[in-house]
């Protein structure tokens, strides 16, 4: 072992004592180090318990108030009423618990990355050991296809490329060498290091373990995932704030009523019972159930569109999202390398490989002369790419298999699309020799025999390949070097190609015996997903700011951002991880740069967390999409984490609240639309419920102040709230989509769920219904001479009917009363039929009539009920003619 290698290992491990490369660790040394450093496994995080999920369902202010009302009811001897309130609490808790049970997840997904056995050198022999038994100083023996089991420093390497996209976000596999990387290099540029959880795509290597378990880069990310705290969603916060408002309303009305009652000398028990009735009237018992069902219905709609929601409130949260951080690789792009740019004989082409309906690929020329696409020069370029190649591409259209380096797979795919029969080519060209790629030569060459001729093909860095070629003059070569630099600046990975044909069999150094003929350049790109442009345009139209955050190269990131219309063609601003290291997030200038920048490259997981935190502190609702291990902490930190299900890792899905089964960015737009619809539906049915409940409060309190008796009993109020209010509210909650919602900016996340205009409408609606109901109650008692019990029955049915018909006042805009989203909602009509049937049951079934203390009424009383129910709708609709709702 060289002294440089020894120093590098000491730098990486912090331990100058390492094992011998030839013998590896002894079994005894391995056992001692396992005892000293522990197992090579990630810390387990205790999963959320069933009790924790259940507790969350009842941990709200509204539930507490209802529980208090139940306790008071039991204390006063009203057991039936107490049990009824408890039933409401249990129904809501069980519904939410069942729908959220599948959200109980753990960090076990991270541990699944540890199941692959590892080959190590121990006791002078290559042995296979469980990956959790690896320890510091172990010598790893790695080959193509292996999942790297620990962080390690490379000792020997042969054509090694590693797919590090899960950690860095860079789609192109990284070429690894033994050359020392600078200590401050980001992960994507540490070419002498290997990282746990990444995969070897080509070549082989020998490496020494430098970090295990939680100390690995993967382990550090796991720590950030577990430490990232998920706060309450905006909907939960808004409902909680609304609950606090209702508490003060309840306390104020009950206190005022008690004070007036005491001053009048009323019986204490009666006052307390009326106060309980007020508490029950003030709290919309069905609101939590309706919100849960509305969210669940939206969740089922999204499931049909391949969007899986792990937590109900996440659906609404996405609807309020105004900033989305998106990963590049696999989210905006296909995570698949393709030939993108070609250059031969001073002709430049930009191409795209498309799949037709039959599964075959076709070549589309985006820029360049279409007539030259099948020229001999381009055919030669494609042939060299297919010959100087160790990848495999199954020729079958169905179940197509790709093995090898992704760049070489892309060359084979392009060659086949360009018209080359790969099977025939490899049958005719018999490989005689190969010069493997190395960090020293920076190129690969093959020698093939075709008949009595020999064909030499070379691919590699343009500087090295062009130096082996014949040129008319130095200016021609400089031109190719310049074009290659322009391609690289445009985000492309470039390779140059050259060849020589001869009748004499070349020697071992066949690339340098004679000058080669320069064939041209190929630029490779991870192409964008086709549906992304339309989806991003929809986000822009909806006022949603989309920001790319990736670990990839800045030029590549900006190129993709322009291709998908994330930024304009003249945009040049890209901030990197190094730029962010020097940022002062309290500085106005740095804050301005952050707000203006749409593309962030070479960003590590910790910096993603900082960026999300920055926007959250600005008051934004932040969504984060991603698929890699490196995205997991940010997915959990964001207000709404969205993981890709096809290409995504189990770790990303674990940390996210939503998973896209089709990896389609278009599904995000649909989910945003659905979230907005759900919020609008929730706002609508809350207005409905609160105006109904406030009418109950006004009926009880105004009757008390006017000293005209108790027109409603507590159990009657509870029955109205959980039956005749809930079903129409449920119908409002599952209303159809409103396309207009995606044509306007997101609502202000700082605003409460109900605006001032909403509260004014609630009070107005309640006063209209109260006036109508109390009017017929007063008429029945004082004009018709009915008993208080009969007046109570009239009030019960009159208020029930008024509230049922009140649902027709909930349409928005200037739509006609007879043709709007309410009258077109079949669930509204189903709810009305069901509720009216229930009301008939309470009247004609003696058992129910007795429980609710209802009396038999005559025809005149029924006419009063109909008048009291219809009059509020007529008054409110007449008002809307002059003061339409926006």
C-alpha cells in the first residue's frame, strides 16, 4: 500500500491503523472492531403506535367541549343525552382512525437496504458476510450489480461507474478513480469514495470501509429524517382556530344566558340544562365527521388517478400549496440517459428517440437537416458507438432488458433506432482486443475483425480522442474542442468517436500505431418527461411557484429547467450548494436571490431542509417532490411531501405523505386541483353547518331573553346536528370539481378558513332562519293557544326543514337558483330524501317520538312548519338578487 493511500484512509476513517490489503482483517480483529464500532446497521425508529393515531382523532378542542357537555349531561341525570354525545365522538374517532391506520410507518424501509450480503477479504480469503457484520477497515470486493454496503475509500479500480442518483440526484453514473478528491467536495464530486446504498453499474473495485451504520452518508440522512418534525397541516390548524372561536362564542352565550336567568330567579338546574343545550348548539358535532369524509372521498378520487394519500388532511394541504420544490432526476426527467446531440463533418443535429404505439423506437430530428440523418458519416458514428460497447440490449420489443453502463445502453438504443441491426453487427464484427477505459487514458477502444479486414473503434474524452486523429489543420481540432465545451455548458455529457480500418492486423497498442479518422461527437442527456411541460404551465396559471432542487450539475439542471419551461430561455441564475454555504438568510440581498432563483444545483439534503424552512418562515405552504434517499428529510420537513412510487426508494415513500404510483408530475397538478376543490367544499359546508348551529343558538337565547319558554331541548338540538345537518353537509363535501379554481392563485395561507364575508353571511343566514322559526313558535303559543310541548314540536320540525332547505343557498357566484353546482349535485337530493324520511320516522314511530319529546300536531301546525321552512330560502334568494356572492 502506498503512503498516499494510507494517508487517504486515515483521513476518511480517522484511524491510522488499517488492515493489510493482501490479507484483510483477521476474524479476531473483525470481532474486536465489531464490538468497538457496533453493527453496520441504521438505528431503528419506533413506529407511531396505534394509540397515538387514535389519540390524534380525539385531540381537538371541539371534541373536548362535547366531552364536557356529555359529563354535565350525566351529572344532571340526562344519560340518554350523554350517551348520544359520546356516540358522536366515537363515530368521528373510529372513522378517522380506520382511514389513517395505514399511515403507521417506521424507518424499517431504510433497513431494507442492508439485506444484501457483502464480499470481504478476511484471513487472506474472500468471504461472504452479512452486511451488518462489516466493520471499519474491512476490505470490500465489489463488482457490477453490487449494492455498496458501507461508505468506503477506493483502493483499486477497473472501469468502475456507480449510480449515486439516490444520494446525489445526478442521473449519469459517476466514474470512480483512486485520485484523491478535495476534502470539501460535495458527494457527487468525491470520485475516490463509495457510499452505502448506491449501486455499481459497471466495472469492479477493491475498497476499504471507512464508515458504517449511522455514520455513513445514508445514516446521516436517516438521522435527518427522524429529526425532521412534521407540524400540523394548515387545515388542522385552521379547524383548531375555528374551534377556539366557537369556544368563546359558547362561553359568551352561556354566561350571558346564566346571568340573565339568575337575575330573573330561574331554577338553577333548568339554567344549566339550557347552557348545555347552548354548548351543543354552538358546536357543529358533524363538522369533524364531514371533514373526514370529504377528505376521504377526495383521497379515493386521487387513488383512482394513481395518487396514494397516507394522511387525510394532506389532500387539502396540497390544494393550498403555493411553492413546490421538485427534484430533477426521475421527477422532471425520465432518469434514463439518451443520445441528444450529434456532430459529424461540421453538421450539428439535435435528435429525440420516441416510442411508437407498437413499442418500436423512431428517430425524430429536432434540429438539423433531416435528409442527412442517414448519411454515411452518421451511420459510422452509430456503428462505432455500438461496437465500442460492453452493454447488452435485448432486441425483443416486449420485456426489453438493458444491462451495462447507461451511456453504453443509450448508444446501443440509438444505433438500433438509426437502422443498425445489432445482432448482425456483432455477428459480423468479431472482437479481437479491448483497451478498457481508465482515468489515465480517458477513453475505450476495441479491435474487431470483419471478414479479412480489421476495424478499430475509439470513444472517450474529446481531448484524448482528437489527439489520436488526423486533422487538416489545428483550427479544425480546436473547433471540435470548442463545440464539446459548448455541449458541456449546455448540460450535456459528451463523448468523441474515431475509427480506423486496415487489412493488416494491428498490434497490442492498436490505437497509436497509425492516426485515426475522427468520426464526430455525441452529447447525452437525461430527457425531460413529456407531460411535465403542460403540468408546469398549469402550475404557473394556478399561481404556484415551482423550484428545481437537485444534486446534479448546474448546467444540466438549467438545461432541463429551460426544456420544461420551468424558467425562460434567457434565464442564467443558478445557485449551487457552495453558494448557499455562504448565504445569510437574514440578509435582504440573499433573501432576494433565494426568492428569484428557480434552479438550485449540487444541493445536499441539509441545504434542502434550510430552503424549505426559509419559505415556510415566509408564510408559504411548501410541497416537496422526490424519489431518492437524499430527498427523504425534505419530504418529511415540507408541509406536503410527495414521493415517486415507481422509481422512488422505499425511504422516500416512507417520509412522504403522498405517493404517486405513476411518477407523473401531471398527477401532482390533479392532486392540487382536488385539494382546492376539497377546501372549497369544506369552507362551503362549514358555512352551512355554522349558520344552522348559530340559528339554534339564537333560537334558544332569544327565547330565553324574551322569556317565552324553551323552544328546543338539548337532545332535539343534538339530533338536528347529527342527522338533518350532517347529511346535506356531507353532500356539499363531495361536490364535483370546479375547474375555475385552477385559474386563480392559491388562497393566502395566513388567512383563516372563514373570511369576514363568510361570518357576515353566517350571521345573516342564522338570523333569517331564527326569525322565521321563532315567529311560528310565538304564533303557535300566543295566537293558536297551543301548549309549550306542541310549540316545542313545531319549532323542532320548522328548524329542521329550514336547515334542510338552506343547502340550496350554498351555491357560489351568480349562477341561477335552479341550475347550479348544488342543484346538479345528486348527493344533495339523496341527502334531502333521506333526512325527510328520518323526520317522518321521528313523527310516526312512537319510540322515537317519545325519546325526542314530540307531540301529535294538527294540519294548521303542519302548515306553520312548511311556512317557516320555505320562508328563509325565499328571503335569502331575494337578497342575493341585489347582493350576489362573489
